[in-house]
C-alpha cells in the first residue's frame, strides 16, 4: 500500500482542554473543535492530531488514560467524535489520535484489577516487583521526579512508573498487553482515524531483570528503557499486524534520540514509524530539558536541524515542529516578544521550509507567547510541582523557582487559545479552567483575520506556498553560513527549482551575501516578513528577525 501521503500533510495539533469551549463550562471540548474545523481548514492544514481526549483523571492532562476506547465526558462522547471525524474527512483533513501505551492511568481497569492480587490475570500487565529489604526493587528514578517505584501495602509489592505515580508502566513483554495495544489501534482505525502519534513509544521495552541504573538526579535507569532490547521487535509487530493493514501513518515521540536513532525506527522498507518527534532542536536554549535554561544558541539550533535534515535525506522523513503542548512558546524562546510578528513569521519560515511534514500547535499560528504567573499555586502541571520539590531540595527560594517556572514550564503552551478580544479571549463564556494570557487583547485570531499582514495570514501564505511547490516538500537541503551565530541560511533543490531561505535571529543589522550561484535579482521573493523593494545583486542588510524566501526556476 502506497501511503506516503503523510509527507504532504500539514498537521494541526489540538490540546483540547485549551482549544475552544463549546458548552460553556470553562473547559475546551469537542463542541469547540467542531465549531473551529473551518478555521483549521482555512489555515491549509490537512490533518489534525488530537492530544489524548480519552477518559482520564488528568494527573497528566490526558496522558494518563483510564479508558482507551471512549471520549472524556468533559470533552464530549464517541458520537460527537465520529461527527468530527466525518466532518474533518469531508474537508479533506486526516485525523490522528494520541496513542499512549507506555503507561496507563492507575485508574484504568487493568491496573485496578491487577492490584487486587498477585494472581489476578491483569497483575502481569504492569511491572510489579518485590522490594529489596526496605528498599524498592532497583534505584530507578522517575523522569518527572522522585523514585520510579510506588509501594502497595496490600500486595506488599512495588509497581514501576517512569512518569508520575498515577502513570504505571505497562509490561509490554506480556503478549497479552501487546494484543491489547493492537486491539486499541484497530478500534480507532476501524472507526476511520488515519493514524497515531505514539507517546514516548521508544520507552516501551525495559531491560531484562530491570538492573540498577547509573545514578543521576532524575531519571536514573533511563539507559535501560530509552531504547530497550525489544522495542524494534514490538513496533514491527504492531506495524505488521495492524498498521500495514490500514491506509494510515504513525509518528512516534522519542525523547533523547538523535538522528541516527531515528533512522533505526524510520528508515528502510520495513520501517516501524513513518516519522519521529525528536527533541534535539528544542534544546537550543536549555540542557536536556526545558527546565535547565541556558542562553539561546543559534549554532546549536542549526546543528540540530541540519543533522536531522542531512542524516534522514533520502532514507527517512522528518517531522517539523517548533511547538507542542510540552514546551514553552517559541516566540518567547527563540524569537522576540518585542519583535513579535517579525520573529513569529521568521520562525515559521525557518522551520517549515525544511524537508519534512509540518506540525503546528494550536495558537502558534497567531504567535501566542509565554504567560507570567504570580505564584506557583496558579500552575497546573505535575511537572511544575515535581520540579518545585526538586529545586527546593537544591536550596532555591520560592521566588527564584517561580521565575524558572514562568520561563520553562509546559503551562506556557497550555493557556486557552486567544480567539478574540472579548472576555476570556472568546475561549469560553465561563471562567476558563486555566489563566488566559493577558495579552489576548493584542494577540488574537479575530484581529489577525482582519489584517493581511498578520502572523496568521503569513502562516496561510507559507502553507499555501509549500503545498503548491514540490521543491518545498521534496527538495534536498543544504545549509550555508554554518558559522554565523545570527543568520540561518539554507537552500532546497528539486529538478531545477531552487529555494534560498534566509532567516535572521537578531534585532541587529547583518550583512548577508548570497552563496555562490545565487543572483537574488533573478529570484522571486515569495515569502518575507517585511516590505521589500526588488533585490539587486547578491547581498542585503537584514532588519530585525527578517526572513526571506527566494524562489528560482
Ligand atoms: C509525552 C507527552 C507528555 C507526557 C509524557 C508522559 O512526552 O507529550 O505530555 O507528560 O509523554 O505521557
């Protein structure tokens, strides 16, 4: 089955709780999604990825699933979901679901059953182990915070959770668990969904015997499951038994993987995943995780992108993203709130003119920014609270931690979408479940609809250009001026068509000279974030966060 169509998609990610409230309870829902399908289509998006919308106690806002075959009643029901699926398909948009099978919620029926006794058939769906004396079975720490084992008095055993203790890890070595996963996949594919975004999918196989890990302040033991011994085998099994039988695609999230790891999963005829969500390019202003903040380095960003572009070329396919529900807003990180529109447009161009499938996160298309909260109680995310304990142990004051949380927390991406300048940003008629960013009066969809030069309309133009020019989708990639710490320059080539993409990451003026072979006066300036008179010769001086795409034929 030739289902390479995923290469030409533009995916729009919905994190439902903050997207649009359609029933007036302050929580985003599927009624809101239905209302906004035309809007999503108007962007040029051809697919929607739903972050988890299943029943969940929301310990990790849906990434702790209590029932894989239903819809969270806060968001709607299966009937409404089917309607959305149908309406999306009518508009030529695919729909993919988030498949979270590294772990379930501790409120999932399998866990509730398995906890009843050691010989319950569901007991072996999870990693239950005896302690070592008074200690847990090994020294692993959760990737969120604290030990990775939770003690259960009734069973006098511990269960493994590499995320929060409300997210027990599934034992994928149990063939019954793998059958359950396939069953869940078939359930949604039979309904008509077009694929999955697979959550931390490369973590699903744990090393035999669960040996102690190298001691780290957080995530000790990760080397024993970050690419475990059976991960390829299990993913091949899912692919062979289910995915290959449907016209669908899968994109897997893989923290701590580099481009070479990615090839193991995505290259070759028998590839397990169609694309991988890597993290390298999301670490240009931090170390390993957003929480350990560092000054932004353009060189680091370019190196990360170029590694993935070069290494995957002709062998695998990139997933292009700069935002999702797990990272602070990109304008506030790699761009400039002062040069808001310019930098929002530049960042989109820099990313989505590369080779791969664009993924756009709700609100990104209007350049939503980070929020500043006044106290830690206003935050909502388990990770923020876990980090608070961690940083306090290291002696940090409340005020200093608040500063860190404001800069680095995932909540920055989870404020309600700013639809207009009315109360609650037009997100809801009731008080929203989480703070609206006070800048909604300046940054919102309605005002950007009106303005032909808005960030929103730029995204539309960019997507349209991409979708109508094969060179933007399939062209090869070559980076120039690698040593520049201010400009990111690359070209794309396909059958005599060429693109030259120049992006400035500074508010300073920088003299740019085109690489050999490019006469700018012969190129068509197809995208830019400034008004520019025709370019003469081979050089120009950039304005703050300027971006230009020249097209040559
Ligand atoms: C993924 C999700 C993130 C979640 C974690 C645990 O990284 O994107 O939101 O907290 O997995 O499921």
